[in-house]
């Protein structure tokens, strides 16, 4: 302000038409002074306000923090565990989880819940070592097993192994069986519980989707959430490296996590070869035939694609992100294993978004080395980063996408763009053949996804097709608005509202 005053004095020393000019100059000067003061005042108050609002929003954020983020706050003492529940156990439940990391994660939550319902003692779940990923990791290589056991002790007893006295030598036989998919509590109470009277140890050798999405008592639904959001913590090694990745990414501001499920197993399994060469399509087909557990062998790729059943290609993903309005400078973390076709297939995406990174480029080699040959541990890192990202975009709606979506809803409904791939394929093709110019394409893409951003909503229920209704773990709304008016947030239950 002093500087302005000095310049005004000089101006006032002007020669011509002194008096009129002087009045004019004084007016101009004083308004400049006034304006400057005003601007400074506004700036100060803005600063004050933004601190004020930051305070509030970080507090809101804090209460909505996911356990993954909350854990990393060094100042927080570990939560005290509640006293162990005293109940008479009806027997031991052994479970062998099948599938990848996230399918197993959901299953673990379900199995704890079944054990609680039936008053069983749960044996720490065995993880799948024979699936496509052939990861030899045990439960304790991925999850903090002590925390898992202790934090659930007020609900269910969990032991590391079945006591010797129940071995076959002592005259006990273990019953091995897969429970019926999508079952409710009545099935477990009426069909499964009696089996424990006879066998003492029952071994579920398949665990995916064994519990219904809907219609279970609220306390069971909440227990599923408690296991998912609080009892299942990754090991400190995984947790530390995941947090390091998140720190590095956040240093450069907001980032998007793209779950680019364009990996060889996915393409071989789904038969989606759009954009692949003839040789690649043949290679994928051979891989499909080589895997007995992938039962469907003859697949017409374009049919699949038009039904919305294919993962987006890297090229399609680039177009979508551009259409949704993400600019070139957006940092994009690719949450995925090896992209089929390698760097070559990423060229178009990289040209559109040069700031593409993945864990291999953010960390030095020996940091990742101990996890490298363990696909589930690598997936755990991607899981943490995806949950923490500012925007999450999965290119295929598989278990990883669904579980991350659920965690992001739990962390305060963070934006997850849930692509409508069936609609997108139509739009792509029309844009490709020139019937839909860019602006219209872009508008249409935005419009389709306006209500598919992970906003609060009820799950869509379809009693006859549990596989097709909204997945519990993608939107466990029973657990998302405790203490607030859930109905206000969600609106009236309306089964025609999809996501
Ligand atoms: C558990 O409950 C039983 C029966 O109510 C009781 O006899 C026993 O003392 C309790 N055990 C503990 C450790 O509280
Ligand atoms: C489980 O134990 C509780 C008491 O702790 C009892 O009320 C309940 O009926 C038991 N349920 C089953 C299925 O055994
Ligand atoms: C589970 O056990 C049953 C009975 O032994 C067997 O028939 C079935 O093939 C097993 N399933 C798996 C996935 O191991
Ligand atoms: C991972 O597996 C590959 C192939 O089996 C092997 O060459 C490599 O040495 C392994 N890396 C580590 C860190 O164990
Ligand atoms: C463009 O593609 C769309 C969608 O596949 C199709 O319906 C339309 O007939 C095509 N138009 C032309 C001119 O090829
Ligand atoms: C349910 O939602 C649809 C679409 O949002 C709307 O048209 C319909 O009126 C709603 N029904 C009820 C009962 O709210």
C-alpha cells in the first residue's frame, strides 16, 4: 500500500490543469488504496475461512476414514479389544477359500459370520494355492492374523488349527463339502448345524458367494462389514509399502486409479479378443482350452463385447477417461498386473495421459521383490492404492472392482466410476464409424455415468438371480450411515434404481 501511496504522490506533482486533475488523481488514488485494502481483507478472510473449512472437512474425512487409512496414523493407540465371548462351541469350521484375493476376502467375512451364527470355532481360513494365480501365500502372509483373531474374539473363537484330539486317529471324521451358494441363515441353521453334531469338524472346500446378499438379519450384515473393514488388516510389510505408494502418489496431488483388467487370464477366460491380433487371439484361446476350470471354451468375442461382458481395452479406457473430462495432466495409477501386449498396448493410453504410473515405476526393484511372485500380495498393494485414490475407475466389474467400491463407499462415498460397458460399446462403435462426433460421444458418456459414481443408494435386489443383483460387498449400505439419517441419504427403497 505504501508503494501505491508514493506513486500517487508523484502523480499529484503533475503540472497541467492542476486543481481538476488533482481532485481526479486523489479520487483514483484513494480508490486504489481502498481496493487494495479490500482485496487484502478478502484474501485474509478467505485464508481464515479455508482453514476453518479445511478443519471441518478434515474432521468429516477423519470420521469417514477407512480403517486402511486410519491405521497409518501413528499417534493412534491400537483399539482395545473387547472381552472374549463365552459360548459353547458346536464344533470346528475349516474353510478353504477359492479364487483371487478379493473373492477370498469376501468369503472370509462370510465364513466368520457363519461361524458366529452357528456358535462354531473357526479355523484360520486356508487360501487358494491352486487357482490360476498359483500364489503360495497363507493367510498370515497377507493378513495380520493376530489382529484378525483378537479383534473378533467378542464374536467368535478363531484358532490356528484344529486340535489334535479331533484328528482322524482319535476317531473323528471331517466332513468335506461346499455349502450351497447364496444361502441365508435358515439354510445354515437347519441344514449345516446338524452336521456338526455328527462330525465335530466340517470343512467347507469352497467359499465364494455362499451367503446371500440380502434378507439376512442386520446383526449378521454388520458383522460381515466389521470383518471386512476392521478385522482384516494386511500384514505390516504390505501395509507399509502400500502407504508408501500412496504417499508418493499424493505428493503430486489428486490421482486416479485405473483398474485396467486387461490381463492375460482375464482375456483368455472371458474370450474377449477385441483389438488383439489373430496370433494373440489364438494364444488366448489355447490358454482357455488348457484350463479345465474355465468351462466355457467356444466364445464369440464380439458377441461377448456387445453384451457388455468384456473388460475395456487400454485404447477404449483412454477414450473414456478423455470423454469423462480428465485432462492430460491427470496422474493415473494403473492398478493391475501385467497388461496383455505390454507397453505396445499401452501406447495410446500413454499418449493421452503421459503421467501414467504403476507400482513397478514408483518403487525401486528390491522394495517389490519380496512380493513379486505372490500375485495376491501384489493385488493387496493395488487394493490399498485404489481405495486411497481420488477417483477409481475399474474397466471390468470383477471382485476387485466390487470390493474396492465398497471400501470407497465406506470411506465417505469416494468417487468410483462404475462403467456401463454395454452402453459404452455402442457409443465406441458409433464414434468409430463416424456416426457420433466427439462432442456427442463425450456428452453421452458423461450422461450415462452421472448416477454411477458410487453415490449413496440401496442395493438392487433380484431374489431369483442373486448372481445378477447388486453385490453385498460392493454396497453394504447397512453399514455406511450409522449415526446419520440413512433414509435421507439413500431415499426410499426403489428396486428399479440401479446403482
Ligand atoms: C462361561 O459361561 C459358563 C456358563 O455360563 C460359566 O460356567 C463359565 O464360568 C464362563 N466362563 C468364563 C471364562 O467366564
Ligand atoms: C449360540 O449361543 C447362544 C448363547 O451364547 C445361544 O443363545 C444360541 O441359541 C446359540 N445358537 C446356536 C445356533 O447354537
Ligand atoms: C469338495 O468336497 C466334495 C466332497 O469330498 C467333493 O466332491 C468336491 O469335489 C470338493 N470340491 C472342491 C472344490 O474341492
Ligand atoms: C519369481 O519367479 C521367477 C520365475 O519363476 C523367478 O525367475 C524369479 O527369480 C522369482 N523372483 C523372486 C524374487 O523370487
Ligand atoms: C455405426 O455403428 C453403429 C453401432 O455399431 C451401427 O448401429 C451403425 O449402423 C453404424 N453406422 C454406419 C454408418 O456404419
Ligand atoms: C423408482 O425409481 C424410478 C426411476 O428412478 C422412478 O421412475 C419411480 O417412480 C420410482 N418408484 C418409486 C416407488 O419411488
